[in-house]
């Protein structure tokens, strides 16, 4: 049986906790795998390093990807995921505080499925995460 997980790539502990709280508040029950930098994200997806023993039955339903990450930035993670046949079709939502137009354009140019700016207000953030969950986990038909 496939374990469809949400992969949260987020280095900011406060944003991580807000996102997890927002999932709980929105009754999103999928397991969330949190990776805290770009290098760990690539290790997770390509089952290497500390994630070498990851089950092949663990499939990312959606990736929530921050752009400003240590070690390897989010755009480079996005580029690597889109360049590999194994990860090319995974839905990737850039979830970032960046308001820079060039980040938005580059994200879509590299194959992001969606670009969402993190709302500052917690209520708005919860609603944004609820809508993301509803769309990407329930409505969207993902390729496998």
C-alpha cells in the first residue's frame, strides 16, 4: 500500500510549526515529512544519506517548498527534482515569504506547479494551507 505523504521543505522552525498547526486545524491527516534544508530534501527524494532506507512505498502527494534554504536553495531543489525522471511529475508548490517577482518567474520557469506567498496573519495562513490541502490532496489528480 502506498503511503502518500506531504513533504514540507522548510528551514524556519516557526514557519514549520505554523504549517503543521494549520494542517491540523484544516483536518489534513496525511503524514507530513519535514526536511529542513535543500540538501536533505534531495537526500529524501533520491533515498540517499540519512534517507537511504526510506520505503519505496512512501510517495510524495505534494511538496511544499520554501525558496530560502540553507545548503542548497529552493530553486536548485526544484531544478533537480524536475530534471530527474523519478521526481519530475511530483506536484511542487513553492510556499515562500519572497515577494520578489524574479523568484515567482524563475519558480514557474523551473516547473513549479504553484507559487504561494505565505500570509503573515495566522488566520489567513491557515486558510491558505487548508485550500492548498483541499486542492492538492483531494481535487487534483496526480500522475503516477
